[in-house]
C-alpha cells in the first residue's frame, strides 16, 4: 500500500487546458472518491495517475516514488474500467491470471492468487465460464478480481458501476466498500454519482471545470459546503436555492425574498446589509407550517412509502420537500415550508461562496 500525492498537476489537450493545477493528498489505505459533473477532468486525472495520459505540469507520487515518467506497468497500480475490459476468448480463471502469467510467475503462485481473489469475490463457481456467460455484476467482480491478484499499491476505479442497473449498482457499492475494508489498499474511485461518493468514500474531492471545489469527508461536505456548487451537487434530492437580499437591523438578521417574504437567517450567517444572497435549504430540512415560512404551490407529489417527495414552486423558483410523514396535497394547493435554520445556508449571489460569520 502507498499514499498518492498530486501536486500542481495540469493537463492540456493542445492549447485547451483541462486541469488547472490540482493538489490532492490521498492517505495510505484510504478510499478517496473524485466526483463531479461530466467533463470536469476527474477521469483524465485518474488516467494520469495510471500513466495512461501524460502530465502537462506538476508532479504525481505513489508512495515515495515520482511516477510522472514511469510507464503504467511500473507504477504498481491496478485499474478497474467502466466497460470491464475482459478478454472474451478467455475464461474467468484465464482473465484473472493473465497479468500474473505475463509477469512469469509460477503456476502454483498464480493458482494461489486466483483462488484467493475468487474466494473474496465469490467467483469460485464461475472460474471456467467465459465473460459472455456472466451477468454485468459478475463481469465487474471478475474485473475487480483481475486487479486484486496483482496485489497493487493502489486500486483505481473509473466509474465501474455506471453500466449496471440501479439495484445491482447498490449491491456492488457495498461489495466494493467491503472489499476495501478487507484489503485496506489505497483506492481512488471516479464517479459522477454523488450517492456513490457519499456512501463509499472516506474522503471526497469535488471537481468542476478542472479545478477542486472542496475536499473533505462526506458529512463535512454535506453539512458545511464551501460554495453553492458543492451544496447543490452533494445531497439527493439537491439543495433548494432561493434568491434574496440580506437584511440586518437592530441586531436581527433576515433574508428578504423577491416577493417580500421574510425568513430568519441562519444563526451563523455572515454578509452585510443589502447584500444579494442565495438562501439554501435541503428538501429534508423543511417542515410544514400553518402560516409563514415559504409559501409554495404544489406541482407534483411522489409518495415512495418510506417518505413523501413534493415538488413545488415559489414565485417561479423550483423547490423540493421531503417529509417522513404521508401527505396528500392537491396539485395547485399552497403549502407553507419552514426551513431548519440550524441547517440552512447563505451564499453570496455573485461568487457563490458560503457566507459564514
């Protein structure tokens, strides 16, 4: 196992900059998730760690070794791809043993490592099958097995679950997390799915447009987003945002919405009187009130059994609310939503930066 250090790393495709000086410290044995929208540079960064893309600037170290100019086979990493990348003419056993055979390891050593990986991933009964005879989840387990047998210093996962259906994706999330807890190998996982990031990562790196927006534990990012982008990206359903103006008067702080609605500001709110702001509150942090709060017109209700999701609008702004209780609001009716001020946020309307006292 080894730590991974990424210092001021840049990537250009021709004259087009893709990564703008990225800095990340990935501790030995951690499970770090790179998350962000499509095109933010996360997969490019992973491929640079693997040696599949050249570095335009900066430095990448695996353990104590600077690997900028090392070919992939000398970096002691193993990568699990989105499309599994299995050899269709080889059995599961042959796919898992292929890299070991190339390294000219003895047959007894190969059999031992393949057997151990097959036991960990419950693949023992499938070793003589071909990839075409496997389900998507089984193929992904074979791809992980092929990585495990190499006993690398670092595992790299490039959106490995995106081709699976929703139920299987949930099951595979647990399998990969359990695998990491068992092997304790440093892992870097790329996804655009923030649910995967929240449930799997010890540490999350949120990226946008080739830059890092925020790094931290899942709950730190959820509870204390650095800016409006992170607040909207982390959490499902996404955080609600309402434009408004900050009002400070006689020691009180409030938010005035465009229609004149007044809301108390969060206790930790920074900012100055008259400043244009965005008020942020998560759907699960809204409760019903008889009057006051945010008046909203119900658009759609989606009962899931466990809770009730309500899509509504306030003065043309889309809002979402999630209630643990069951409700039966008529579309077009008006409800009053009261934010939990201990969990609400204010953001500067221009920069998107969170305003904290």
